[in-house]
C-alpha cells in the first residue's frame, strides 16, 4: 500500500471543472474551464460529470447536429471539433452521465485544453450542470 | 526417487561437520597398494577424502534446496555447512565397488586392505548414488536444474533398494598411534556412513517436495497453453477466509473465527450454521490464488487427500474436473493444458499485463475495429479531391470510402482523421491524361504544344496557384507555359525559369516553385489545364499548390451514409488543426462497406487522410467483479512501467549512440515514431502488434507470434491461438494448409481516429502547434521517455500507438 506524503500532497493541484445549472441554448456550446498544460506537466481527469437536468423545449423531437454526441456532451478539447474530444461524456436523455474514473483522461502534451459543454440539438434548449476535477500529477 | 522414502526414518541433524575433510589432490582417492608396507596415513587420507565427498553432497543439497525455495517459495531443509564447497561430485569408476546403498564394514577377520577394498569403495559409491539421485530428481523437476548428474555413473539404477547403511556418528579417525585392530578402520567408516545417511535423508526429503510440490509450495508458477491460453503467472498459497455473501460449493473449506469449516452443501450461510458447515481440524485443501483475486476464482486447489488439482479461471461457466496432480494436467477446454512451471518467474512485460487486464470485463459499450484505410490516397476512395496527403473534400459533394470488407450488418461508427487546410496540394501525376513521373509527379514528355489537365474543385474563395516543377532529362533553362481554369486564363505565356542567379541551367531534379497567381474558383468542379508552349528538356510537374487566406469561420456540415443509414456531423474546425469527425449509425444493413461522405457546408477544404470503421456493442461483463474496476488501469500502469524500464535499458546500452529521434528542425512525424518504437522494442520485444503475417515472414528472432488462421509449421506445428517465438534459425514459417496467418504479438496497436481518448504511448515533450499544424518534439534522445497519455487526433497523424483494447475499460459509466 502506498502512502501519500505531505511532500507529494503539496505538489498535487486540483483544478475544479464546474458549471452550475445553466440554460444551454440549442446548437450552442460553453467553455466550462481551461486546463493549461506546460512542458513537463501532466494532468489527469478522473471526474467529469454531465448532468442533463431537463429539456426546456417541451413537445419537440430533438434533431441532433452530430449523431455521435447525444443530446448534449462535455469534453476536453485542444482543437475545435466537438467530435474530437480527448475525453467525452454524452447524455442521450435527462440524468447524470460520468466519465469512467477508472479510464481517466491523461493530458501530458503541452497545450491549452478547454472543457466545453455543447447542446447538440438544433431545436431544443437544455438545462445542464457540469462538475469535475482536473488533477496536475506532475 | 521413490525408494528414498525409507531414509526418512533417519532423524536429520541441522548441520554437517567439516571434520577433517580434504579434497583429493589427484581427483581420485589416495590409492592403497597391498604389496607395499602398511601405512595408516594412507587409510586416514582416504577417509578424509570420503568426508570431503559428503560435503560435496551437502552443497548439492543446498543448491537444490535453494532452487526449491526460489521456485516454490517453500523452505526446503538444508544442512548448515561449515565452509565453502562445490556442488560437484567427481566420479572415478576405480574408486567404487558397486553403486548401491550397502556398506560392508570390516570385521575382525579382515585385513587392513579390506577397509580400502570394500568399505571405502562402498562409501564412495554411496556418495555417488546420493548425488546422482538428487541430480536426476532435479533434472526432472526443474527447467533449469541447479546441479547436473555425473554422466559417467551409468551403473546407477533408476530405482534402487535404499537401506540404512550401518552408521554411527563418532569422531574417530585412523592414526598411527592407535592399536591396529578392527575398530581402527570400522569406526571412522561408520562415521562416514552416518554422514551419508544424513545426506540421504536430506535428499529423500527434497525428493518428496520435488515429487509433489503442490503439497509444500507457497507459490506456483502456472501457464495455461493452447486453447484459451494464459501467460505464466504466480499463484500464491493462502488461507481461505470466509467472505460473507459468497456462495460456496459443497466441499469448500474456509477459515472463520479461528477455526476451519467444510461446506456440507452449497451455501452462503455463516460457517457457524451446522446444517451447512462442519468444523474440521485442519484444511485438506491447499488453495493457490492468482490476481485478480475474484471470489472463488483465479485459483488452483490441491486436495491433499485425493491428491488432485482443480483450476478455476475468472469465469465459472465451466467447471474443471479435478485432475490427479502433475506438473501438466488437462485444462477446461479441448487441447488446453495447465502447466506448473518449475522455474523462476520471468520479468513481466507490457504484453503480460495486457492478457492480465483481459481477465476482467466490465459492463459498458465497446468499440471494435473492423477496417481501416490508413492512407486514403488510394483507389478505395473516389469522388474526392485527391491531394498529396490523401483524399479531401473541398466543395459540396460526396466522396465514397470503400472499406472493402463486404456487407455491414450491425451498429457501426466511422471515424475520420480530418484537417481543415487553407492549402491544397495536388500531385502532378493526378492529371487527366494519366501522365506519370517520379515521386508522384508528371514528367511532361509529349513535346511543345501538348497539355496536361487536372480536375479541381475549390471553394469560391480568393486562391493563389503555383506549381513546383523541374527538369528531368537533357538540359533546359526554362519553359513558356499558359494555363486556364475551365476556359478562364490563369497564366498567359508565362515564363517558368529553370536557372540560377547566373542564368545557368539548374541541375535536373531541383524543384522550383512558380510565382503564385490569383485564381477565382467558382465553387464547383473545374478543370485546370496547363499548356507547354516553349522550352526544351522534360518539364516535370511535381505538384500544384493552391492557397487561400486563413479564415476563422470553418463550419463543416457533413452527412455520412452506410447502406441506407445516415449520420450527421456539424462541427467547426481550425485551419491546420488535426481533428476527428465521427459518424455514429444505428442499426445498419448494408450489402457493402462503402461509406459515402457528403460535404454539405464547408469553408476551407477538408483533408481526410485516414478512415476508420468500427462496430459498437455491449460487453459481457465478468460476473461478480465489483471492487476490481480499477484493475485494467492498474495493469496499464504496470505495462507503462515496463516500457519505461525498457527505454532506460536502451539509454544505458546505447549511450551517446542513441539517436535524437526527432527531425533536424525539431519536428516529429511518423518516421520519428517508428524509429523511437524500434528502439523501445530492443528490450520490450512484445511491444507492437503486427497482424496478417503470411509465410514469407518476416519472423524476427526474439519476437512472439500467434497463429490467427490456419495451421503453420515453424519449430513445431501450431494451430489457431497457439503462440511461438521467433528464433535466429528461421525468418519464415511453413503455411500448412494454404491460409496460415500469424500476428506478431504486442501490447500496442497503431492509433486510429476511432481510438481518440484511449491510452497511447508517446514520448515526453511532444507538442502540437495549433497555428502551423505541426508537431514539435521538445525533448530528444534519452529525454524522449515513453509515457502513456490519452490519444489526441494529432497523435494519429504522427503514427502514435495505442494500447490494445484489453486495457480499455468503458469510457463512460
């Protein structure tokens, strides 16, 4: 069993990824957080939860902009395309979806990574909450 | 070996005294010549030399005992020695009478020479018998026996009657000052016989362990072969504590509240429930468990009463019939064998941890590779703007990617590596006249006045056009050319010089770029024609280059069709930025595997160099594996550590000869990755999985191969799922039935667009430039330490390798 020493503990920095309940309009996306990774640093994201609270446009059958992204999704991106996220959590209906903490995303290449939540429909507004933690491990 | 059990009657002492032992100076016992005058010192020396042989036996016992402890974790008995000794027993036939366990001691009627002629030679033979018996037992029991037999002792029978030689521990020696009588010779010989009895006792005890290690071992090293194979791994002996909620089978034994219990029926009740359990004095089962220690699985049970072995793998859908104990027993499935390896565990590499990770499957979605077009610049892709980097979509319209695997029925995903790009580069060889040339260009040999033309379709943006050209035959100082775009003049009798600053013709093959000229594409498919008006030599058009200013509004809308199923992509992309677009279809029923990508909206042309087709499904989870969710990731960490250790060895071995790996300008591309991986493979040979190897090979020495189809012959005959190692003796195998195929075994596979987010092996310090779209290596050489990070789209472009799917848990809970 390993022991986390105070010396090691002091080198670990947790960066919160949090978006309180927000109305996410159809086809729009929001940047939840930014994760800068410098040369020599490594960031691990084990916790990333997308909570689709409810659909704010009742009586409409959602039309998806991207077939692969559900009603809404949250991901970690270095580039712009929503389908190319290094970590991706999508919701196909109301409820909470989470990144598998046993399959963490590890970012060790320098860059400015963004956490983006996106409404993937063209006709439904959504109420979403995002939470998570990015941990600098070195 | 069986007959040694009688020696167990002897009480073993914990040490063997050195006494006056001395090594024979000539390799043989000091000879006695009966015709010469009697000299007690020669007899004394012979006894001392025989005592020395006992020490050699003790050393041999020590070696085997240590090996038993190392291999099985069992503290086998071993005599304490009082000095260094070699575990080697010389053999000289003239010093032995017969090789058996009898020792004929002298009596009052004997003459002194009889002590040498009979007793000493019997003692010599008995030493040889003890040593040889131990050596033969070790040879049978161990892969790498610690001692070797004396091959010349051919007279040692495989089974001998083993009697207790008449021995008594007494520190008597022959001396000239003592009376010349029977005891002068007999007492020292009886002491030597006693020492032999002690060594025989130790050998007998060791033989018991070697005969049945399962009754003694604290650790087994077990490999499952052939059907559903498993790599050799350690099974550790341990007490089986009762676990609440576990459903025990009849006969299972557990430890609970300071007592052992045996299940009378299949039950999950507490052991204190007398209707389900009975208390027992001690367990009759010795249970060895491998990780992950799932409840009642991944274990081997040795029944000490029935002397049987039973293997439980990670699933309990099939029950292994207990087998009489042996180092190799039949397994659960046809051809499967469970082999206990009598050797030390080897270093566990990334591939080992891959197959360990495979033991546990968790519920969730899984994606399986079906097909890939690793370079789309082939005839598998049609109706696209074919650039030097592969297919691209530039204007509204549909391109077809034929994965060429036949019908598709199921749930499919296609992932494409894409790169919006403000530059379009078309190889000269893509012309409509089918004129070819070196390096993909077109060597324009038809003569003055002929023309070449290319189909292009560019978005209606302000573009510039230029050509990379050269001369390839004779000598030329330049050409006069004209060009038009679907009838609209682009170049009018323009001069393309091929001279240096002194107006001297350049060397053939040296590329020159023409001056960019503005063009205005209409947004549809158009034809660019190039007319050669004047000039000598052979005009070689290497590539056409079109460029447009970068724009931020790169909105792409695409639809993907497989069969009749349609999936949509609506994304924004940055100029030069490598990314991935994903098309998820529901249930597909398609008679072919042609994916039609329709570009509905675009700004900059979209390069699509790699296409990847996958199926989606749900996993069949391993039952009752709660609490082990992190196991696959743990295995991944161990695999990563193994690769890093291998890299450290490479650095130590190559020193300053280690290449930088990165290019001279600091960039990193797929060639850099390949070189870097080749160095990693030096000490991690099972690194890269290479499928589809046919009989022509190459089979590389030190690499492992697994048969994936048919039957092959290499250093043996192998069928599907069998593995073999490449040797220096053969670089190819024999294809027995015409479709024999093998894969080089490895823990990593090429990273593809559908793998984005999965763990990949990349050197430290790689950085992607969002502006230039290039990858820079901040570290070189020994600093390019391998590390596992999530695969990003740009890593696919530089040929990064991802871990095999066995390491992947479902990404989303």
